[in-house]
C-alpha cells in the first residue's frame, strides 16, 4: 500500500477497526477514511454505493460487524445474521464495482466446527457442525469468505479473508451481559472490588480453553497481510497459546486487584470446548504477535479505568 493511498477502514470506531486505524496512522499512512454509523449505515445499499462513488478508496479493511458474546448471540440471532450479511454484501460488492485494489475481510474463529481438531487449521472450514450458540454469526462470516473467493475467481479481484482468534484490548465493549469474556469479567471484577463483594460467579464450568490476542497485534497482522498476502484461501491470526476460562478469570481478577472468591455457574453454556488456531501459515510469512497476555490485560484495564468511552 502506498503511503498516500486512500484507505477505507469500515468500522473504524469499533475494537478492531479502531486498532487498524491507529496502526495505519502510526505507520505513516496519511489518507485514511472512516465513517461513523451516524453518517454511513453499511446496511444501506444505496448509501454504501454513494459513499464508494464519492470517495473511491484504493484499499478497504472490512472490520465493521455486529459482534457480541454468547448471551448476545443467543438473544439476537436474527440481528446477527441479517446485519453481518448486509454489511459485508454491500461493502464487498461496491469494492468490486469501484475497482478497489485490495480488500481485507475480517472473519472469526467461530467459523470452524464445534468439535474441530486442535489447533484449528484453515482446511477444517466446513468440515463439521458449528457451535449452535453463534451459528447465525458464523454462517454470515462464512458467506463473506465465500463471497470474497467467488469474486476473486469470477472477476479477478484481490479480496483476502483473515480469521482472528478471540480479541481484547483498548476500545472493547465492557457491557456486563453482551460483551465478550475478557471485558465482561474485567468489569464484573472491578465492580465487585468497588462494592467489596465476597465472590463473583463466572458463567459456565470454567473448563473450555480459549486463545486470546491483543487487538493491536491483530491490527499489525492485518496490515502485514495487506502487504504480503494475496491468496484466496483464508488465513488464521492468533497468539499461538490458549488457557482455560478458569485460568483467564483468575488472571483478570489479579490484574483488577479483586481479592474475593471465584465460583462457576454450569447452568450457563460453555460454548465450544476449545478454540485454538493453527497460525503456522501466518508465522511462515514472518509475522509473530508481540503483546504478552498479562501486559495486554493491564493495558485494557487501564483503558477501562481511564476512558469511560470504552464502555460504548
């Protein structure tokens, strides 16, 4: 990507898009475009078409999506599949029509089967049934992958798809009910500390294993792949390490400084037993993550304490 190329980051105010926007700006890219939802609803076909006609971006990072944790996915399945299909259909199609040089589509590790062999290789896509709690979201993301591959095959576009593992970091959604596991637990432990609550119940059994990646590492990986990857096949982005939910909950409690007891409530669903990505293809290209988990959690908690916009 040329330093003065016009680069559109769709979803630039979200966790992932915000990190990509920050990273590109820090790397000296001077012509970045972002539009808040109040100015451009990516579900609006005509609005997206008018935006591409007016702005004519050279490169696109498609990081806009409706996302959430287990509760949000279970409660709003129709919204998750509709919103994500509409967003990606509109942006990918207009990128083709307006001859965007390259597009990067952000998928998700939830595209892989629930009982997928570990670590999860890119070749395991569509090899088994999905995890029911986030199936609508996963199907939308799979459709986005196939759309990129189909446009590459039929129209000769250069649309790549990356599959990040579970993400966290500055700009995360700290809603206690609808957020992902790290920000939800971080807020609950903080409030329990402030209120001197003797214990905090963690949803599920605590036994599932999850991999976590600091969002600024993801942003660096996405920029790296925009420069160094052109294959239609999906590529994983992860930290290469996983741990149990119980272990991550204990580490978050320590970072927050919550001294109380942790309990686990098995009446809530665990989700997929294990989600650990095989990142050997990405590593072979020369990229490695940099942020240690504890330091990443400390930075995320500092964001939560110092900037209440993180609650959005």
